[in-house]
């Protein structure tokens, strides 16, 4: 599995309520993406930064999403440049299901 962390600075702070509104509006875009297992939206405590954590089946699946079109979507929606970092995730602990998951 691969974890991708996306971070970007917002041009001005936003509230948790505004973030929830923005994130819910884009959430349907991430449903049924091949290889995407889970996505977490992030908002910094000060409201000045945002991003996401994505859990993928593979790096090749992730790379299909984070293309020029996706980066332009982030620019248009948040007026920000996204930093995308990839991490190998050989083990996950899921306390909701009580599972330890390994590829």
C-alpha cells in the first residue's frame, strides 16, 4: 500500500465549518477512483493550511490522480499549490475494525 500526503497553504484562514463545506463538495469526486482505498481531508489548527491523506493500493494508481489536471483543480478551488509526498505503507492498524493490515 501507498500513503500520499498532500499539503498546501491557504491564501487566508478558513473556519472548520467552511472547510467542511468545501471538503464535502469535492468528496464525491474521490468515490470509486480505482485503487483509492481511503481519503482523509485535513485542515490545520490555525485554518491556514489544508490537504489530505490518501491510502492507495499502489503508487501507480496514486500517480494517475495527482496529474496536471488535479493540480489545476487545487489551484482553482483553493488558490494554492499542492505539495504531494509518497510513502510506502507496509502495515496499517485499524482500531475501528480491530485489524492489522499488511500487504
